[in-house]
């Protein structure tokens, strides 16, 4: 049985999270305000912003990939301001140690007794919104410090475990073109991220607006739109959105079709894919579909919601093999083919 993808309860009773048109419309309005505030500093990147907000609403983590200069860091910093959350940025470098992230025990003298005592000094991870900047620039030993943090939302130092405050979200960035001095993100680490979000270059008109707005003296002021408690309420509302058994079966069937060892997988999957997606992908497809429904003003998840988030959920979980690379077939190509062929 797969572990829950976040500490938010997986079910919500009607009494605690009623699914009403009014509740969904309030979410739609909050999303509009968030996009409006972020639009003051982020020009273009509409799809990226949308996926980041869906990740937050679902209680998940996001991996943002793009070349330098596409406002990845600015987006997450601005998100912390409009959500009124405690923000922490961790710059991942080759010499970063796990204790720099999680914290460590230090010896401190007790002025009353004169004896030394062990005191826990929290690391940078003790915040609500974490920016793991260029996460692939640190060795796997340090990357592994994020595994417990992202899954269980807690840190274990020695024999003691320290819970992290809710809400808690990690957004990591990585550069896809510069490979010198980088370390491939381990599969177990990548699987912790709900979405793999790709940024693209702006259009000429958008780039002109970027240049005009960032080369003057005036800087936009962002206003908080959501508190942490309100965000937790939205996450519970998203999880309470109903979904039919047929839609769940479609999501599971889509994920299973990416696994070469699955009897129902098509022949080209067995030939070209080394590893398929885990059950976490099925969970995230349904959570994403629920969020898609809610932000669209619907009160029930549907097939289109699953398909709308499938690329973001699967692209970092489907690993093409050598034969696929030799034929210049990417995991993205295979996902597109599965989306076209897997029946509802």
C-alpha cells in the first residue's frame, strides 16, 4: 500500500470540509487573486504559475526545470510573499552538508548549573515554503537529507524527531543544459515531487515587458492573499472533491501502462522504457484532477483533469532505456503516445 503523499488527511468528512458551490467559488476567487498578485512580478509563464498553484493547493512539492534567467527563483520567492508564509532559500552547492539543511545538535553551557547540555539548532528546512535552488548541484548524500523531510514532514537528528510546521512545501529548481558539476537527481528523490514543471522562453512581447518593468526604479509591492491556515483549508477541500471509480481506474490504468513488466503494457513500452511510474503517480493524477476541477469551479474530478496533469506527473517518473535514447525517443514522446492510446 503506497504511503500518503502529504500529511493532510486523505479523506474529509462533509461536516469538516463541505463541498459546496460557494466553497469552490471562494477557491476560484482566491486563485484569481493569487495569479493577479504574482502577475505583478512574473510576466508570462502562465502555465508555470498555474502548475505551481495546483501543487500548493494539493499539498505537494514541485520540481521546476529551466535555463537560467526565466524567473524560477523569483516566482517561488514571490509565492512566499503572497501566501504570507515563512520562506527559506537553500542554495545547493557541492560543499553543502546534510546538517546545513536539517540542523544539528550543539553543546551549550547552562549558565545556571555550569554544565554543558545538548541543544538542537534548527536548519534552513524549518520554514513553510522552501526553495531548493539548483538541487542537482549537491551530491546524493546531501540530496538524501530531503527524503524524510519531503515525505514525512519531519526531521530526525540522533534519537529525536522534530515535526515541521504546516503547511510545508518544497520547490526545487534545476538547470537542464549545464551538466558540469551536477548530480542526477536519484529516482527516489524525484518521486517525492508531485509535478515536474518546465519553464520556457517568453515571447518577444513578454520579454519587452520584462525588460521595461525590471530596468527602472519602481518595484511592485506584493500583498498577502492567503494565510497558512487558509491554505490548509483549501488543501482539505481539494482532497474532499469527489471522484468516480471510473476516473480512478483510468488514472491507475494510465500509470500501469508505463511499466514494462505490466502484462497490459503495450509492446513499445516493454521495448523502450526501463522503469515506469510508481503508485505515487496514480495518487498525484487524482489529486491533480481534483485540483483542476476545483479551480475550474467544478465539484467533481473528471477524465480531462487527469489528462491535464499527466505530463507534469509522469515526465520525471518514466525512464527511457538505451534503446529509446539511441532512437532519439524521449520519455515525453512515450507519454504523449500513451495519452493518445490508453482508453478511458
